[in-house]
């Protein structure tokens, strides 16, 4: 290789930077060490104060929270009293007081008592024995309020262990004070058990009358173990001093109280405000600080003294000094390693880029690395990429990003536009629903011209700045310029809808009519979330397709939630089909001429999911038809219906009992439908006449010729056919004339209003005449009252079905004996 004439340094960039960093590291370590040694004393004193103040602040927060337990307990009892509807008396208060007290005593060992004293002198108290820790009930006797009874447990059924006579709670100083003071207060009492601090909460009625007082007491000396838990180490000690300047609690490792300086406990002025004080006990030096301890209402004004041996804080200072020095070394070593990696990353990608530059014009430009690059390298690669676009591969890229038929961008081309992600939040998707019909009827050439006219129409109405692409043959996506709110969308929806109106474009003498639907979404467009926006706007299109032609629907989060629910429902449907989560019920079909003799009934499916609970049929049948799950579910229904009917007949039902089974159009179009139905009938030794399949008028929207052939074949074999919900769907006399059937079932919507609505009565009369003309029986569904039954019988209906006669129930719940199945109105 020819030697370069360019002068170069003797060291590489990596070695030069490493040498500079190493020298800087040594200098900074020496400088930092000198500064730390110089300031160690000053820093040590400040650190002592900061450490003590920090620990005292933490201890203060936890102590005040601990001392707030009587306040919380009393106010819980107050809420119970104020919310009670049964009046305030010992019988209603005792269970709640015992329940609250027993739980609180378990959680807080220092709690000593919890009581209620009412205005009549009744006292109920939960008390702890400080020596044994036993919690027991105390109360004044109901027959003698001057007698205080102590029990062995927390109920009146436990043994009486002590009785105190001549006890009158109304003469207690705190009770007398509560009758004249509405605000709570603390009292500090000295007993054989030690100092007890009691929180008193007077209770008054809504009319201002004194009702009683709630009292909660704590025994501070029981806090000694808790105080030790608050400290960061065994070297620390903590004292609690009450407002009488007496030490009421101290951690287990505290110095002997009698040997401490009196001023430390007396809370002298120079020991306040977080100052650190030095004192000695038996040649041992200590540091201390004093802080206030208050309850939530600032009624309890105690203070605490935090003590730590002086050498402990100095040891901490030296340890900190060592840790700082060691940390500096580690940080600088890590810095050198990171710098080495950064420089290697930069020089490595630079070498790779230099190698690719020589291939520009001969091969397509390939990204230097799949990993992240520095901005300078990214800019260099993008500049070289623009240079490479003038190669033959640039034409291929243009072909991939532009739709040749419409001149719009492809979806891939749209995603590459930086303008797509610049200040846009309104996205629309249009689907031309009649494109496939035009293509199938007129061919690909005319379909191409058809979509070109649609593109021209779309291009003519697009506002300035809008970006449009063609995703699939019949789908277009528009990103409008600007940021919008929901109130701004109406105008854009009208623009989109206008595309699907009839226009005057003509080809081969025919007017073009564009039918379709659209969806819109308001969401910031970014590279990271654009795919999600496409999925959501597609959901909006799906919702629009269930509405009128040209409708444009705005996406809402409920659509995504509905899709997620449908996915959960579909998964549960699949799981329960394997786990037998479905069962069938029977609803009798009763003849009007002899209501006691029932020989027909309809089987209905019920789903009790372990995950979703009871799921109504109208929620999962349509989803099953849409997803194809109706095929295996339908086979299960047919098999189970035949088995249940065979068992029903064996239990005594008529041998000619006819069971109606609902069948969807999807099932009828399956090649093995008839074979599977006949196999199930024969497997359970039924007659073909025992089965009647119910279809709805919606089957007329599918392959009518194929469906008619299947129905005719089954009828020739003796299986009956009933048209369900007649009059609610796509009724057509021409289809009715060609469709083989043996029974009509009029929709329950007309039956429901037959007594009040003359139009419903007229519809039923017309369908009744139609059934008589075809010489088939008419079944009235949804008969719920005796008046409805009488009206329909008077009009001439043959059969009835509804809650008036029987609700749908499991087959086993119906009684049939000796070929007789009697159904009487419920």
C-alpha cells in the first residue's frame, strides 16, 4: 500500500487519551487527599452534628408516629359513636371497644388502657397487666355503678378476678374536666407500674350535651425495646423526658440515668435547637442532641435525648475519609475504561465507514452497524447515504415507496416521511367496500381505473398539508396536518364521508358509485406509536362497517377494550368447550288445544365460565359465528341435545317428543353438517322426527341454493325445519316460497306488545294467515302472562312458548311419566 504523505502523531488517539487521563488521575488523587486531610477536623465536627441531627429527625418522626397511637385509637372509637344508630350504651359500645382495643394492644405493646366513660357513670375499659402482659375487661356493674369489676378475659362470661367498691368514675378529675372542656388533652400520672400518659377525648352529642369521654393510655417504660429498634447501632442511646423533666423511657443500652448531667435531662436552653453537646460519664465521652416529641395535636410536649459515644462518630469520619479516597480511585478507573470503550467505538465505526466509502457507486449503501452510533457518525452515514441514492438502487426504492396506480405513497413510503411525525395527531383510514365487487364483475383493468377515479376524488378534497397513502388495494390512509381536539373532527369527518357520495365521473357509460366506510383517531403520530395508531384506526373502521354507507367513526378507548374483551371471551370459549363449561336447558312448546299434553320443546345453550361467570348467549353466539367457533360448538350442541333427549324419553317423555335445536347459517354451509346430525340421531337411537332444526331469516343472506338443498334433504329424511324469529329480519315471500320449512315462530318483539299495540296485533294476524296458507303451525314466543296466552289463543295461534308456561330449565328438572309430559302454567 502506498505510504501517505500526511504527517501523523507517534501515538494513536486511544493511547494519547489514556496517558492524559492517567496523569490527571494521579494529580487529582494527590490533591483530593491533601484537601481531605486538611479539612478532616472541621468536616468531622460538622459531620457529627449532621449525623446526630439526621438520626434525631428520623427518630423524632417514628416516635411521634408511635405516640399518636392513643389519638388514632380514640378517634376510631369516636367515629363509631358518631355513626352508630342504636344509641350510646354499654351493651352496644362494649363489643366495638373490645375489638378495637384487642387489635391495638397486639400491635402496640406500650398501650396500657382503652376506656369509655359515659355521662351516667358507666365505665367500660380494656386494660393490660404490665407485669404479665394479660389484657382483660374492666367495667362498672350494671346493677351498681359504684362497683368496678375486673375480669380474667375480654368478655363478661370470663371469671371475675377483682372487685373494687366505692368507685365513682364521675369523681375522677379527668372526668370532671371532660364535662367542661370539649378539646382533648393529655394527663401524666405516676403509679406502681410507672408513669402512665393518658389521652382524653370528650364526646358531645349534636345538641351539645356531654355524652362521655374516651381515654387511651400508654406506659412509656414499655417503649424501651422499641426505642432500641429506632437506633442505627448499639452505640446509640435514646431517652424520653416528659414535661415534668423526668425520664419516662430509655433504650436498653442507655448510660445509667443517675450519672447523666442534670442539665441534659432538664432540657436547658443551651441544649435545644438541635445543638450537639459533649459530656462525660466515668471518663467516657459522649455527644448528645435534644429534640421535641409531640403528638399530632401538639398537646403532648415531651422531648428526647439522643446519645452516642464520641469515638463512634470519629470512627465514622475516618471511615468516610477512606471510602471517599477509595471511591475516587474506583471512579477514575471506571472513567478510563469507559473512555477507552467510547474511543474504540468511535474509531471502529470510523474505520468501517472508510472501508464502505470506496464501494459507493458499485454496491448499495449498507449501514455501518446495527448498534447505536455517535451523532457525528450518524450525520456522516446519512450524507454518504444521500450520495449513494444516485445509484441504480435509488429507482428500486422509489418503486417500493410509491403506488404506481394512484400516485399516492405506499404505507412504507409514508412511514419514511419525516413530515408524518411533525405536528400531526389526526389519522384517517378509508376502505372502499365495493372495490372487490367491481374487480370480480368487471375485471382487473376496469377495477384499476375505478380505484384511480377514487384516488382523484380523494386528492381533490384533501386539505392542504394532508399526507395520503394507499395501503392495500381498497384501503387508503390520510394524516392531516396540525393538532386537533375532538370538537374539531366533525368537519374532517364530513370531508371523508363526501368521498362515498355519488359523483359524475363516468367510464364506459356507467357512473361510478363508491361505497365504503372510514375511521379516524386523535393521537400524536410518532415512529414509536404509528403502528399502534394504525391498529386503533382499523378498529374504528370495523365499527363503521356495522353502520350506514359512508359513515366515519372516531376511535375511542372502549373499542380497544371491546376487542380485548372479545379476545378474552374467545379464549374462554375455546377453553370451556374442552372443559365442558356449557350445558343445555329445555323450554317446553305447549299446544293451545291441549295445554296439558306437551310434545315439543326448544333446547337452549347456557355458559357458566370459570373465568367470566355466567355469559348470556347474545354475548358469545355472535362472536362464535364471526370466529368460526360456532362449528365445533354447534356439533357439541347437536350431540348433547340428542343425548339429553334420549335420556328424557327413557325417563318417561313421549317417544314422539320433538326437540327444536337452533342452527346457524355457518353450520348449514359445512359439508359434514347433515352427516353429523344424522349420526348423532342414530347414535342415541332417536327417530329423525324427534329433531327440528330452527333457522333464522338471516340464512337467506348466504349461499341460499346450498342451504335449500341441505334443508330439503333433511326434510326428506323426516327432520323438521322451523323458521325462528319470523318478521324480525330479512323476510321475503319469494325466499319463503322456495325455502322448505314445517313451522313458523313469530318474533317475541311482536308478542310482547300484542295487548297494547294494534300494529303488533296486526302483524301477528298477518303471519298467522301466512302460516295457515302454508299449512304449518305458528309458535308464539315470549308468552309471559295469562292475558297474552288468552289473546294469542283467541287469534288462532297453534303453539306457545314462554315464561308463563315454563322457564328454561335443565332436562332433569322436568318430570315425565309413562309417555306423558304435562306442563302447567307457573
